[in-house]
C-alpha cells in the first residue's frame, strides 16, 4: 500500500501556490488557522480525511489530486491491493482508514475508496456534499447515520443515497468494518465533499 500522508502537505502547498492562493485566504475558506495549515504543508501535522476534504474543496480540486499526480492521458486505472493509496496515516485517531482505489485518473465522474472503520472510534464528523454516494459493506458491521436516521447494516448490504444529507458510518463491535465507497459529484470527483463539523 502506498502512503500518501507524508506527501499530502507538499501537494497542498504546490496546488495553493499554483493557484495564487495565500495561506490566509485558504484559512478563511476552510475555517482552519494559518498556523495549522502551515504545519500541514510542512508535514508537521497529520490531517484527518475530513480536513483534507475541506482543503481540497477550498482549492477547487478532488481529494486524490492532493495525494497523487493523476495523468490526463490515462483512460484506464488498475490498482492492485499493494498499489492502493492510503490517504490517512493515523486512522485509529479518526476512527477510519481511507484508501483511494482509482487515483490514476484525472477529472473522474466517480471517486472510489475503500474505508476501514475501526472499533471504538471517537470521531463523530458528519459529511455532506453535492451528488450521490454508494456504500457497500464488504466485512463487519456498520452503524450508518443519515440525517436523523440511524441504520445497523452488515456484510453484503448496499446503501445508495443523496449525499447532500449529512451522513457518516461507524464501526459496530470489536471487528473492523470494510466498506467500498463510490462518490459521484458534479464537477471533479470528490472536489466538493465537506465535513459538517471539525
């Protein structure tokens, strides 16, 4: 598995500077402090996926554009298990690990992730973004929060929903839950995903 966490800070800085965006402007757009953003860019802070998503939205790019250099020429993406791109380095702190499964393509209609939800997570960040989302539980059990609703779902269950409604998944029990997630958003895939809080 490739680790993207160590390079995401440098990629954020490159994209920000290429677009002529100051740290102060990025801070205003994301609601994060300039000090914290500076630490992220210097790889002194390990941001959760919610924060990476917020920064990507503020920069007008998809999440995977901050973790890899997709080729405009590629028409096919094949990612073996050993080539999966890990987005978070410290998943236990956030309650989940994100792995990108189709990072080699630019301007995708869909963003594809494998999410591993870990037991006893304390992070309770909700997400909301334009478009639609599909989640398929591969292993374990997940408690899925959707607006005011709460659903307990297990292996083989597929959820498809309007992702503009606040939502999040949480591991149930002592076993990790693995969930395939496909996000379809207007514009660059994943580029408008944003956390509700955090």
